[in-house]
C-alpha cells in the first residue's frame, strides 16, 4: 500500500484570511468549513491549517499560549471537530501546524519558568547567565533582527528567542519538555487530525556550550543582521535528529498519519537538511524548505533543488511549494510585468506538477493572486516594522481570500477586515473565474486532474534532459513511458526540436510546427515518449 501523503497536493489555509463567518473581520473555523467545497473542487488531497490555537497574536498565532485550545477569535473546539468531520466527508485529509520550538511568553510554562531558578519548569526554556560585562551569552541573532537573547530582571538571566522577544525558545535538552509537547500533539491526533506541519523544525535544539556563530561569507553586508552569520550553533544541531525520532515514534502509534517539517537554513544547507530529516523511516515523513520560495526562477535553481535532494536522501521524500504565508507571492516574484502575471501563474502550477514528491499550494495562488501593496499604517507583522520600507514584512501575502468581487470585502467578511482587501486582489475573486476554463483557477484544476491521471507524474523516475537556457525540462519515466514537462522560464518565445516519436500531450500553451516545439513567453508543454526514444533531437 502506498502512503496517501506521497502523491498528495496539500492546500495551505491561513485561518485569519480564508473566510470570516462571525463578521468581526477575522477568518474563523466555521468560515473555513463553509468554504471547503472550493478546496475539494480544486482536486487537492489535504488541507494544512496555520495556527488557530490560543495566542496573544504577537506573531499571528505562531506564539502559542495553549497548545490544546482554540483561540476564541477562530471559534471553539466543537467548531474544529466540525471542520475535521466535513473535510473527511469531502475526502480531504487535515494537517495542522505545530509550533514546538518556542511558545508565547504568556504560556503558563514560561510564566512559571521565569519566576526563579528552582521551580519545576525552571529548565523548560533556554536560560543563560550574562557575560561578566552584562552582555548577552552569545552573538546569536534573532530572525527578526537584534540579539536572540532577552534579559529577564526577575531571574537575572537571559532567555533565548530566535524570533520575537515574546517567543521564548523551549529547551529540548530537557526530556520533560519533549514529553509535554508529545502529549499536546496526541490531543489532536485523538481528535482525528491526519498529520502535523512542524514549524521551524530545525530550530528545536541549541548548542549547550553556547558557542558563538561564525561570520558568514559575503562581499556586502546582507542588509539584515541575521544573514551576516552562519547559524552553526543556534539551530540545525545534530541532536535535533533525536527529537525527530521521538516525534515519529508517536505518529507511528496511529494509522496513516504524517509529519512534514519546515526547514529554514542558509543556501543549499536547507536542502541537505531536508535529506537528513527524511532519510530512513524513523524521522519526518517529508520536509520542505524555502529553497523554491525565492526570487530565483532559473532552470539551474529548480534542477539544483530537486537533484540535490535526490542525491542527499535517495530514500527520503520532499514537499515542494512556490508560495506560503511567509514570502511574497510567486506571481509577484517572477512575473516581469503585470500583463504576464496570469501567464506566469499558469506555467508555475504546470511546472510544479512535474516535480517529484508531495506538492504544496497556498490559498489564493489558484487565483493567480498577487502580493498586496501594504502601507505603513496597515502593518500588522510587527517583526518587520524596523525594516520598512526595504522589507514590508509578510502582510502582503496574508490578505484575505477573495470570493466574489461584487460583495463587500470580496465576500470575505461583512466587517472591517484585519488586513485590507484591495481592488487588484478583489479582481481575481473565485466567482469571476469559477466557470472559465481558461482562467488561472481553470488551469489549476486541469493541472491537478492531469497529475492524477498520469502515474508518471507521481511515481516516475526523474531526470533532467539538457536544454539551452532558459528552458527547463523535467522528465518522469514509469514502466517504459516518459512524460517530459518543458518550461520556458523567460519572457521571450523559444523553441526546441523534438525527437522522433515524441508526441504533445496534456496541458500546454505550445505548438509543434515542422518538428519543433514552439513555446511563447513563460510557455509550457508536456511531451510523451516510449521506450528509449529521446524527447528532444
């Protein structure tokens, strides 16, 4: 039996921005449940819910103050149970976020831990004495800038926070901490969740010797202090593997459950870690990184990511995404002009289905959604305020889902929305694309249906036939039949000569003229060959 997650397309839902049924301007669980038919009709296999747990929302739910309760903003535990039930009725698996590396400073565990150095949870977080001159224990930098250490006057010690100062890091060297997190995860497993997406999975364990990170290699200062270090000691420690094994042991007690980890590290190191964390059958089922969430849109980049993973972990399993809630939307990153946005969106999904592994899509990308231009007074992503305007934060990709342009707030809410719904985004609403097979939404549905219809795209071996830049070819071969996706990653028309016996098949924007496959700007095509026939002459 082949595990369901290997061939899955996972649709990420950001609860604050999917559908508001309460009228308070913030998305909620009942709203998600009401809109699940849209997700199922795409042809995806699972949903991933970003955090909906109790939280002071300093980092929009990624600062959890109670791992086993629902934030009243989103509804109740009964609302969550109803969501699970409806998703399963529609044939959708449900994956939920687990933010284990840190908690909110409002969590009861931290409130107790900071009281003194002798309480029962004194060692549940990463505490360290100041240096003799009063400065922080190490040179480690926070992802959001500044020192990763915050002084606490009560304990007269520093605590580690890899993110906001209100997000203290848990101490994974203490087995009691891992026990407590496993208990919280089991709470949700018993409620029927099918898997967990593990946030910042390589941040769990820190260097117990508290060694300074070395300086990164760069010619010019990277613009953000975090990029000026090689993070050898503040994350991605070898001991992290032992934690992953404990998490996997819990999952193996239940049938058909899975773990997917988010890996964030420097350059190609993140792909190497994806391999390390999924190799064998005792750690993560699969992992994804930010490798494809960048501005790099070159054939070399995509080949390097995929081939690198296959080389590092031939028995591991990747998950590839082009957008999520932490980065600018890929249409905005890659389209050179507004006129090409829909073209790039359609190519992107047809390229993604050619990649080996599990696939992730982020709400709104099936509409060709673009980054929302957020003004300073509209900011809610506090971690990036100090970097404005060079880095406008993550609000622009988190604005509400748009359902019907003719309705207030494009059908998302009847109230004042937590982030604005602006005209360029509303123009891409579901209702306007629903019955148009030539729309981006139509292209997504067709791409997912095609992937399901061709076993080569899920179980085929992967190779990369050589083509001149800017063409990318991804060949998937199964039982003597090869499907090769060909993608023109430029805004100029390109062509390539096809081999004998090569036939055009599946979704395409190209055409074959006198034996040559002609692709328009950001065009794509699939060609089929049998046996030893080569797709290109």
